[in-house]
C-alpha cells in the first residue's frame, strides 16, 4: 500500500509541473495616448508585442480620460435679418474662449404695407396735398423704418374752429369819457383793453357775424387816443377762430419686390465650444506567452521518470513476491 501511495503522489506532481510553470509567467503594461471625438473610446492596440526577447499577447485594455471637452454653450438672437445668414460664425467670450456656431433656428416674418395720414384744418374746400409722403413702417420686432406712401384719397372728416380771423373797431370819445356806445351797448372805457363783459357776442352781432360760426378769443388796443376828423378816436382789434372743415389725406405704401425689409428673419443661434476632443490613454495589459516545446519536453521527462519509477517498483514487487513464495515452500 505504501508503494501505491508513493506512485500516486509522483504522478500528481508530474502532471502539475507544466501548469505551475505557465502560471508564473509575467505581465507588462503599456500606455498609448490618443484623441477621440466621442465618448465611445476605441483604440487599436497591438495584439502582440515583444520586449527583451519575450513575446506578449494583449490581455486587457482600459481607458483613462486625461482631458474632456468643454460643454460651454451660448444662445444669441438676431432680428431684422434680410437674408438667412447669421452675422457671426464664431462668438468670443470674455473669458477668451471662442464658441463656434452649432445650430440655428429661423423664424420668418412678412410685414404689411405701411399707411399714414395728413390732417388739414381750416379749409372750406378740398385742400391741395402732396402726392407722396414719408410714412413709418413698423417691423415685427417693434423697430421702425421710413418708406414712401402714395396718396390714396382726401376726405372731409369734420369741422372745427380752426381758421383765424380778425376785425378792427374804432372807438370815438375823449380819453376822460366813462364809456363808449356800440349800438345799444355801453362799453366801459378801459385804458388797458377793449374787452368787456359779453364783448364776444356784442362785437359779432354788431358786425353781422353768426356767433355759431365765429368765436372771438382776444381783444387789444392797436393805438392810443388820436384825432380823426376833429374827433378823438382809438383803434382796437378783435381776433378769434372761424368754423371751417377738417380734411384728412390718406397715404399707403405699395409693396414690391424692391420694398425695404418686406420679409425679415429672426435667427436663434446656438454657439458651442470648439473643443470637441477627448485626450485619452489606453492602458493595455499584456501577458507573456511561452513556447509549447519546453512544456512538451517537461512532460516527456516526467513520463520517462514515471516509467523508470514504475519499472523499479515492479522489480521490487517481483522480488518481494519471489521471497514470499520461497518462504511459503
């Protein structure tokens, strides 16, 4: 039984010898820097390398990010563009970093024809107005431009006391009289003004003017006391406004292909960092490879040793059996 146990141990040691040799083989690490435009890193590392006369095979690869690209973004809005063209392709920040145009969203606006008016007051008949007029066109963003409007029509739009008129009056009487007589009305002698209570209607009635058509708003002396035809007189002037028609002239722009800024664009431009590159290191682990020849030689030697041991054991067993037979005889 002891012989069989020894034989089993020897066989196990021989079978384990190649595995022990292979497990003791070395590992080396190689680092390869590279750049990537995406987060999905992929580096074509050499599958096999040779170092100090030994050959190695790629076993594992890991990635270390040394630098990640900037995530800076800025949105800028441009209005009243006459073409679909962003004014700036790049944008420089106060920090010194330059952003590049990455996306643009366009909105198109078309303005309507501009209109304008001229109001003329104090004209009994249709007034003469210019055939064209500078009018203001409002753009979609609220800003304005000046365009030319053509006369469309002239219409009477109301009436107002807007036509000036004046009348002169002569007052006869010495400087020391208490009052002047105007028809049936006694007018106080006021050295400072020919106005008196109710003078507006009194003057119009005396002149035969309709108070519904005329309004006196001012009275003043236009002279001192003077002699005329042997009498002492003083001149006055009354002025005001006469009721007349109001007119409105209407103008409109004629839209053509050459009209300014008929169609405009608004651009919502997004600028992003120009830094899009990842700086990465591929960390590659290589494992040494061994030739099968030494292993086969080791196995062959082991088999030879095993055969030799078996032969010796068999000889011992044979001698032992012979001795047992002699003793039994």
